[in-house]
């Protein structure tokens, strides 16, 4: 069982930045099929992928965030981060940490990001 805890959400003005953190209860990358990343769900919309990274250090980003968001990880601390720059009102959503490990999928409870003036 993997527990994921997000932090770092909040209210930010358009053009601002936030950094989200996700702490995992174990090393996702102890498995060669492990992956961890971020999804988001805006009001009235389906949950969508934002950014992911895997055992082989590959990263994947949604087109809407490329060039603005960066996913990174601290393997020693079992943490993954999402640096979000040039935020737009359309980025407003609940951001969820997601992990895939040993054939199972795990979700955090989410952290709210609101981009508004």
C-alpha cells in the first residue's frame, strides 16, 4: 500500500508561480515499472494528466503545460514536485498526486490550486 500526500496548493495571481509537493510512503522507483506524477481536475471537467515521470527518468507533460510546468523528484526523500510557472486561470483545479507501483495505482487526496486576480 502506498500513501501519497500532496501539499503546496493555494491562491495565486495570473502569471504567478507555485510549487506542489507529493510525499510517498515508500520508494516508487524501487520497482522498474514505477511511475509517479500529477493529474488535475477542474470544476465540471474530467481528471487529466499534467505531468509524470518514471523509473527511467522519462517525463511526460500535457500540451497545455509544456514550457510552464516542470516535474522533478527527490528519490532519497520519496518526493516528487511540480513547479508551476506563468499560471493561468485555466490552471485552476484540484491537483492529485498519482503513483503506479507493482501493478497498482494510488492517488492522493488532492490540493487545490486557484489562479485568480
